[in-house]
């Protein structure tokens, strides 16, 4: 797919696994978080039980009570989420997963999430792998690949992108709003800081971390890594003052009343940019190349699971019946609106 060809690296394979895979549980995010933690330590292998402990700990840490599976799911007694809930109180009391929970994780993850982590529905396996299981029985170990250590130690942004994706999927599993959310997607808050559930305007996660991975963590315009300009010590490396949310088609055109195209204050038109590029661009009209890049970025978002995908496709619903064709036609309509003389003209 174009998303990988644009930057064929282990970082992109990781982003494909986290951003593009189907989610019927949040197990992938718990495994990914545990793998990143071991990778940052420089480990080249861990016992399966040690990985199981870290995996269970990641799920226990989601202490705000968000659902980790769709409300309609029927969990059997041996489903790991059912075991997790039975062991949650004691695990919280002692400050770590109980041995029963660790044993359940070590039994479950090789037959479940570890088999699926590298695979994408309808797209095959990602080009780089991040672990391999070795051995048998209680002595099984997980070999961590050089690619994992590389992305974990050199990519502080991947953890915040994973957490943002996890929060969005949790929101889609919420028992009271899941059906409407899956139908309508999510949208940016009015101040462009958060992704919110439109039904209740509930903040879900930071907007910048939610969309960063779909542009490879790079400035939309100059392609330089955004985290290099982020403030040190931030939990979210995209939250620094030097990482801006920018409207590719200037929002000032819509506020002036001269714009005849679609809503410019929506995810389809929002990108991340470094401060110099954002200030230099100001309110100029986008180039054809920038609109083409924006279309490819929107294709990447639309290839991710619900509900962020719906945010793109609902916006573009009237532009054509087929999804990919719809997005292309939508961007053609945007180009036409730009060139028909309605927006204010500014120097290129």
C-alpha cells in the first residue's frame, strides 16, 4: 500500500500494525505497549511469563473503566478480559498482576494476539516483525528483534500514537454510545486540541497524537520529524508549542464567507506542521502537490478501523459511491472550489 511505500521502514510497519489492524479487543495495544517498554530497555529476549506480566499490567493500567471489547461481545469464563476482571481487585490491591492473571496471560497471548499482531486484514503481513516465540511449555521465550529495539529507542512518538489509538478504540467500545459512534466517527474539538465524540462532545484523546502516525510523524510540508522540535520530558511529544495543527486549505477562507466548498475545520483538512512551515504558509492556497499528499493521507486514515475512518468517509459521503473513488472525487471538488475564484487570493 502507498502508506508503506512512501516510507518503507520498521517504523512504518509498526504504525501499520497499530493504526491499520482490525480491533475486536484492545489486546494489540497492550502487547504493543509492553513490547515498546522492553525495547526501550534494550532487551533482546524476555520470558513469556515476563511478557505476560507486562501485558496484563498494561490492561490493568487502563483504570478509567473504558471498555476493552465491544459491548455486544459475549465473554466466556476463560476469555482473558473475563479473567482480568476477576483478578482486578486483588491485582490493584497488591500493585501488580496476580500470579493467576500472569499465568492466564502467558497461556492466552501466544494463541491470540501474538499470532495476529503482524497481520493486517486483507493486506497481509507487515514487512518487519518485532518478535518471535521460541521454545516450548513454561520455558518459552520471546525473542525481540533488532527492529523492535530500533523503533522503541529512536521513536518516542510511537508510544503516544499507540495510546491515542487505544483511547479512540475504547471510545468506540463504550456501551452507551458505540453504535452511534461507529456510524458517525469522531471529530476535532473546537479548539483543535482533542478528538471528541460528537454525540456528547466528550474528549477522547489528543488530536495531534491521533493523526500524527498517518503522516509518519513528520511535518506535512517539509517532511522533517516533528518530535525533534517537541519539548523534552513531555508525555506526549506532539504537545509541544512547535508542533502545530494546520488547515491545508486555509480556515480563514471559510470565516470570510467567500468559501463555497466543504467544512474546512474537519479532519480531512487538518495536518501537523512544524512551526516554521506553518508560519511561512500562513493563508496561501495549497499547491496541487499538497492536495495530492493530503488525499493520500486521507486514504491512510480511511484504511484504519472505526471510528476515525468514519470521520473521513462521512465527510466525503456525497462525492461518489465507491470509498476510494469518493475520496478522490471529494478532493477534486475541493480543487475546483479553490480555483473557481471564490477564496481570497494570496501570493504563492
